[in-house]
C-alpha cells in the first residue's frame, strides 16, 4: 500500500514539475514512478513488494487482452468481408479453476469484451462456465485458449 501511495505521489510530483495536470502527464508520471520503484525494489533499496508484482501482472493481462481483442476483431472483420462463411459457432462448457466471485466476474467480462465470444452463465456450484464462441475449430482448443490465456492470468492477478 505504501508503494502505491509513493507511486501516486511520484506521478503528482511529475505533473507538478511539468506544470500540467492532464491525464497524459499523470499517466506518464505514474509509469515513470513505477519504473523508479521497480529499480529500487530490484536493487534491494526497498524490500520486496506485492505491489510491484501485481502491477506487472496487470500490465501482462492488459497486453494479452489487447492482443486478443485485435486478433478477434480482425478474424470477425475478415469473415464479414469475405463471401465464404467461416464461422463454426457453438456453446461450450468450460471447467473453472477460479472460485472467487471477483475472478469469475473478471473472466466473464474479458470473454464478453472479446468479439466472437460471450460468457452465458456460470453453474450454481461455480465449477463450470458456459461460453458461446463463434469460431470453434475444436472444443478443446477453445477451452485451452480461455483457461491458459484468460483464466490463468486472472487468477494470478487476483490471488
């Protein structure tokens, strides 16, 4: 918590030094402050911190999501632009390793934000999620993509 506060103070200090309190300046200050804190933690000046690891995990999840978002948009756009029908839609049952509401919710949100997939429901015992996917090459490949792509990253971030 103290490193988060320190990072926010470094972002505010950066904005004050720049003389501009815009969102872009604050984000730049936050990133620069994080890099300073990361160097201090790795250099042993500051003790180990969960904050540094969690920010790295969040950045990894965000980068993965953006990649998947671009990839899914291109796939849907290509399918719409070509005369041949490439969709193989279906509903899959995905076994969940995530058990907490926050993990399941974030996983469902990420699936719903990705074009071509919709999280439909979660079983009452929270062990299965039902997902509609537009492109199912094989059901196991889609399950693996969701579990190894989104679910693993969500669980690491929220643990």
